[in-house]
């Protein structure tokens, strides 16, 4: 035992020495390249003296980074996330200036702006060297993690002597935002996601589930985390009782939706006890939060990222790597956009500024911070973690759900999953990893691109109101843009969108993917069909007969092209009219019609079953939010140790009930690893069922779903990248 400790100490000393030597050489090289950085006095010094100065400076900088940096970052956790990321470079440069002042005889000096560059390069080189040495000494690294995990287990057993045996398994749920069931199937069959394909070969199971009419993150994630999607008719909608527009990715709206769900279910959420919420719209009742939109407007300790930003930014090399990857992704997006334009790809939407920056935030910054937070959660032994990775969804909106752009994103997401699987091997408790998505994406040209006018223009024309000669564009409401603004501590208010529209006669038209909501603020309550036709006789016929519109809902009636009408309270009528939109479409529309805040008129775009295309009312060529195509078929993937879900779940509330059941099976939230850790009021309910009284299943699984939770065809052997 003593010999092993001495060997480990010797190896650690050797690694530190090698990193120090590489840092010294890096500093010497930079001193020869940069004019404002020197390691000798003005009178000149010998080569030996310069080398000693570089060694002293590199050692002092490394020591200050190890000792002072974590304290600085913890003190700055209230700074907005992106500002902290930029501030990292300046603080790192300041540490280098301090290190140079500690050199005897004042042999080192650098201009402040040069110090920032030198510090960034040295941090990146030191991090790369450490990583390379860790790879070379992988067994020692594994042994160290096992020792730390075993030490934690012994300490916890000492605190709670009554608990015997190994720790109960924890649950890590990773949401791949916008990745539909068919997209996942193709990615696994084409070896784009070898880690996920390997899990399926080793025992994981996968199946699709069906969203509500509102197939978007706000409704789905609220249902998954808090057990209720009641009264969430779309991504954005107008509420007549308050006169406000609710938007799911606005912090104030997200906080209100979470409050309503908790009040309706009487439960704090899926993550209430010893849970962590990472990168989500809602907290799920977790105590540990990072990049959670519903609490992003808060100030103070309640909004600190205890295991998120601190764990990530405490190492300045993380900021350097993320910054370089950020710039690389911006360049990648500009290159891909130019190529698409030169090839004449259709359909196509604008991908100019600031979209490249928003995309890079989603695919790099948010991914890195969320993954680092989940790693910290697993090594801390938390009982349940729910994390959302939004990279695919953001890119698919602008590049389309199928193609090289999104394929590259799926490959990088797969590498993140491989990293989480590797960390799980060293966690102080076993983890069961569940993958799911909140919705899919349906391709198609925008309504504006196909017909030359927005839906708002069409509505105004049907109402006999003046229409602008120049068609305006409806800004995309993707989640990543909201995350960027929340990270900057700025309110998420979209340009051109009134938070409190006036109570005049003009209709309020709001787009949510290929679903649109029309409200008349001056009509109290929900308008009847007779009232709408009395005021605007041509409006409903104009909408229902337009080739870009699939159907219209008004006052409990579904209107289709050619004068087709189906009442929702007459059995079979709506099912026949909406058959092209897939199984369960009529039930989804019927449920939304019962919501208190359903709009006066709701419009779903046309859908082509042969091509799977829809027409988004926003500037998105990959969209979701309504009925039609892959957007309504996300996936659920679980390890074989968990019980089988049975028939295909219907609605996010049914998925919530499944996750509750799986938590009970592993006794995760009921038995925190550390006694008393993360306890809050409002624990996990015993029934674990979904709110709303729905069965949550269909009798027969749809065609295309593999038996026993496997994809039906095309499985290819995948490399095991988790090791």
C-alpha cells in the first residue's frame, strides 16, 4: 500500500514537472515571437538567465492559477455567464502580470494586452499537456477516481451507519432537443452516433412517443419535469385576462408556467429531492441549477451555478478551449451558409448576424457548460439529473433537420454522451442513463417563402385591414437565442413583438412553428364562430381554403379546405377530417380546445404525408410546434434494467409518469447518497402518475417501430467510444 502511494506520488510529481517544462518552453517561444513580451532586462542577459526567468514565471503562473483562480471564480458567480467567459481572459492575463512581478530582479515584463494572449496560450498548452499525460497514464487516473469514490462511500456510511450495502443507482436523463425518432434511427444506422448505437447493442431499448398538438420544448419539458401540460396551447399565446403575450422562452413566462404546473399537480417536480437541472427551461424542483431559464431572472445566491459555472470556469483552460471552439463554430456556420447559397439550396432562410453567434453558443458554450455540470453531478453522486442539449434543434431550424450540417452536430453530441458514460464508470454510485427528446423536426419551406406573405398578412387581408406591401419576417423563437440573452441577464423580448398588445380591434397573430394563434383583444372571453363571422365574414373561409393551411380550429369546430367542417363533440368527425395528420391528431386538438387560454382561432399549416413537409409561420426550414410529420414523434431510450414502458406513451405527462416509476424502482430521490443533501419541501409523490387523467398510451404501436425497443433495420456495428 505504501509503495503504491509512493509510486502515485512520484508519477504526479513527474507530470507536474513535465507540464512545468512545457509551460517554460511555451513562455520562451512567446517571448521570441511577441514584441511586447520580454524575459530579460534592457541590458541583456545570458541564455541561462532567461531560461531561469521563464521557469520562474511559468511556475508562479501555474501556482497562482491553481490557488487563486478558484477563489476568483467563486466570487464572480453572480456575473452573467457570457460576461464571466470574457472576463476569464482578462483575469488570466492579470495573474500572468502578477507572476512576472514575482520573478527576481524584475526580468519579466509584458504589456497588458499581450499578457492576455500569453496567459491564454499557456493555459491551453498546459491543459493539452495534462490531458495527454492523463491519457498515457489512464490506469493511474482510473485508480485515483476509484479511490476518491470509495473514500466518499466510506465517509457516507460513517455518517449513516444504518445504511448498508452498495449505493442505489442514480438516474441521468439527457434530452437531445429536437432529435426525432427517425433522425435517431438514421444516425445510429449510419454510424453517426456510435455511442448510442453501442448502447442499443448492449441492452438499451428505444421507442417513439407522441407529443400534444403543441410539439415544442415549452410544453413537452413542462410536462416531463412537472407533470402538467395543461393550458399551454403553443410556444407563444395571448392571454385576454392579463392582456399579456406568454412566450415559453421568456424567463418571466417560464417562471409563471412552472408556478401554474406546481399549483395544479401539488408537487415540486421530478427533481425535487437531490436533483439537478441543467440547461432547461424549467427547474423540475431541483436545488442544483445551471442555465435554467425559469430562474434566470433572479439575482443572488439562488441563481448560482454551484456545480455548473464554478466547476467549469475554475479551470481557465476551459475558457480557452471553449473560446477557440466558439470561434471555430462561427467560421463553420459562415462557411456552410455560403456553400448553401452558392449551391442554390432550397428551401433556405437567412443565416446572417447574429445567428452564427447564437448557433455557436448553443453548439459549444451551452453544451460545454451543461456537460461539465452533469459530470460534476455524477461525481457528487446526485440521485437524479436532467439536462438539455439544444445544439441539434438550433442548427436544424436554419439548416433543415436532415443534412451534413445537422449530421456534424449529432456526431459531436454523441461524443458528449461518450464522455458522460466514461465518467459514470468512476461515479460513487451506479448511474442509469436515459436519453429522450422533447419533439422532432419537420422540414419544409416557410409559409412566407412559399406564398410570398406572412400569415399575419393573410389574416389582415381576411379581416379587410390594410396589408403592408412589403412582407415582413417573423423572427424565429428558438430556445438558444433565449439562452444567450438569459446568460447576459437581459430580458427575452423579441423585436416586433408586443408584450402587452392594445385592446383595439386589430387581431393579435402569433406564430409557433407551423401552428399560429389568432386572438381578438376587444372580444371578451373566447370568441364564438358566429361572433367572428359577424365581424369578419371572409376571414375563416380565407384561412381554411388557403393552400398553405391544413385546418382551422374555432369554437369547437375544425374547418378544412372546400368547406369541410367537423365538430369535436361529434364522435368520428374530427378523426376523419384530421386523418392525414396521424393517429391521435383529433384527440390532441380536442384537448387543446379545452384549455382556458386557447386562442379564438388556431391555424395549423398544410402537411404533405408523402414528403413529410410543413410550412412554418416563422423563419425556419426545420420546424416544430404543431401537427404534421416527424415533429410529433420524439424518442425515449432506456437501459434494460428499467421496466418496459409498454405501449407508446402519449403526451409529455405520460413520459413524466414513466420517469417517476423508474425513479421509484431505483429508490433514487427517496434515498440521497449524502444524508440530507438537496432535501426540499414537496417530495416525490407515491403514485408517480401523470396529471390530467389521460391513459398516456395507444393500443397499437405505429409502423416503423422495432420490436423489443430496437430499431427495425440497418443496425451496424459501432465503435465503443465510451472507453
